């Protein structure tokens, strides 16, 4: 339900007001029908609001203040790594030579930009322990699909067409089985053991000569490090499969451990997560993919390379899976990631891991007395608690998440991973202060107390937001996606 504290923009309209100014037309006028088929030309003017520029600016500025972002508040969205986006990144990305460079600029006139991208590839190779990197993929899931297509091309080139199955843990990100399916594979689920790690016995049971790959993130979605990773790699490789690394949780191991050293053959990175590119609202993203030597020939083309002290795109790649994105990746996010890596340096990236892990363990231990802790062990960058205790009092995890909105916090990820009942997955990241963590913890403790003493306060939340409690079923099945004038 919308609390109407601000008129909608369509209700502010006053006939004759104009919110734009355009220069006089200095090219010959052309009949619209000469450019657009008549079937696509509307007969009546659209009913758009008539407003001054000032009215429009105030309206959208007011709306922006109602949005929650990392610059306005704590955003502990587990598995999404919503950490601060340094403003130096934004400044560098806006340099004229970067921001105004046309994507079709010839290579000779874009050597500076190409050098940055090539240098970024080299940094990512070192960080991940991979032998080559492509910056083409536009986001994490796109990187997953790209990596899986290379694995598929590798098996097909070896005449191993029976490898049609990709193994995915029951705690995996939902994009893993989705990407495998889109890439033409069948997904097989492997169970977690009592410690929240991949069950090695179950892994051995499902691995066979039809296994194309195992998709895994380390630490896993529960925030736990897969301590048997070397044995898992041996199991997969002995069966002829490949090991794929989902880079969503790389923030937990930067400069401490490398996927390539763990036995992974392919890795995708989320530059918009680990390397501080802004990604609220679904974008923009960047999902570079790194591979070991035996997969380099299948990388998307063109591949950015250095020849004779010049940077150029190599299109002569007959076994490539082809181009996966127009031009060469999301350049603006790549510039931001490069700036972050260069400004942090190896010691700074190591400190990221250390602080992220300390923050997560601190929060987990302080919240443990008030919520169920399904895996009572040290976590990495994120952790999982359960609202089972509160559910017995009639307060669901969904209610807790909505109540957090009243305290000015974005809720953590809820009901994921699916193998933890009433799950809350919390990732504080390394950029939050102890004061911020304590304030969030205090809010969670207060909500736990409310669940015991005044559960209706939580059940009816949120109370202070512009949009109050909605009917989730109706909102999902019958969403109102456009303005409808009331008559």
C-alpha cells in the first residue's frame, strides 16, 4: 500500500508548462511516414504530464531519497557483496579519454584504453591464478554461461560428447543450474554434509564419465570454506571433468587464496561486487572469465593481446566459442575495477579479506544467542542464521526483513540458501565500521525481543516506509507496472 505523502508526477500536470528546451530544427523536415510504417504511428498525442523543469527535478530528487543504496545506508545483502563504491573510481571512469571514447574508435586511437584493459586482465590472472582472461562477459551469470560453453567446446573438441551433466551443490547460487541449463547441460545436485560442506561421498556417487563439470564457489554460499577442495578437484579431474569457480564470494579470499591453486579450471569474477563497481538495481555488471591453459583456445573472440608493444584484438581464433558481447565488455565498470585494484595494491586487497572475515564473525557471534545458528563454526565473509525460533512465535523471517526497513537498513538475503529453514544470509563486507555493525546487531536483537513480547509489531511491519506491507502473492502475480489514472 502506497502512503501518499507526495503527488504522483502525472497529477502535477498544468496545461502549457514545458520542462525542456530544444534548438530549432536545422535539417530538412521529413514526413514521419517516410521513416516509420504507418501502422506504428500513433493517431493521438500521448497523455504525458506538462511540467516545468524545476517540478520534474524536484519530483525525481524526492523519489531518489526514498531509494536505499550503499551510499545512504547499510546493505548486508548476503552473496551480493554490496560494499562501498570509492568515488575515485567514479572520477577515473569519467575522464574524458575514457568516458568520451567511442566503442568503434580504431585501435591506434585507443591504445590508452586498451592498455588499461590488458593490464586489468593481467591483474585478474594474478589474483585468480588463471592463465588467460577475457573481459567480454557482461555480468556474473553471463560469465557462468561463457565458462560452461568453453567447457562444452573443450569436451566436444576431444570427442567426449557423452559429458552432458553439470554437478551443482544444493547450496549453490540459483544462477548455477540456470546457466548450465542454458548452456545445454543437465544439472545434478550434490548434497551438503552436516558441516555445511559438499558431501564427498555423495560427490563420488554422482560423478561419472558423463560429468562435464562441477560448479562451486569457495567459500560456499553458507560462508564456509570448502576445506576439502583439493580432494574435490582430484575427484572431478580423475573423472575427466572440469572444475568451475563461481566468483561471487571471491571477496572472502582476495590475496589469501587463488582459485587456480585450488584446482579450478575456469573462474568468473563479479567486478561489480568484489571490485567495487556499483550494481544496485540489476546493473551495470561485468563478469570476466579466466581459464587454465588447456581452455585458452576456446575463449570468446576477439581476445585483447599485446603485440610488438601495441595492444590489439585477436580475431584469428578458430576454436573460439565466438563473441559473447558487443564491443569488449562493460568498459566503465572495468575502469572502476582497475582503479580499485591499483589503489588498493596487494596489501590492501589482503586487508579486504581480513576485515570482511572479522566483521562477519563478529556479527555472527553477537547474533547467535538471539537466533538459531545452523553451522556453529568460523565463517568467512558472510554467515547464515535462521529464524526458526521466531517462527514458532508466529514471526517469519520475511517479517523480520520487513521490520528491518523501519530501522533504515536493507534486509539481508532471506530464504536462501534453500537448505536452511527460515534462512537469513548476512554479509557485512569489509567497508562497514564497528559502530554500523553494532547498530544493525542491536536492531536485530530488538526485533527478536519484539517477536517474543509484541509479535504484531513485527508481523505488521514496515511502519515507516513509503510503501507499507503488501500482499506478496498479489504483488507477484498481478503487479501494477504503470500509472493508471483514477476516474
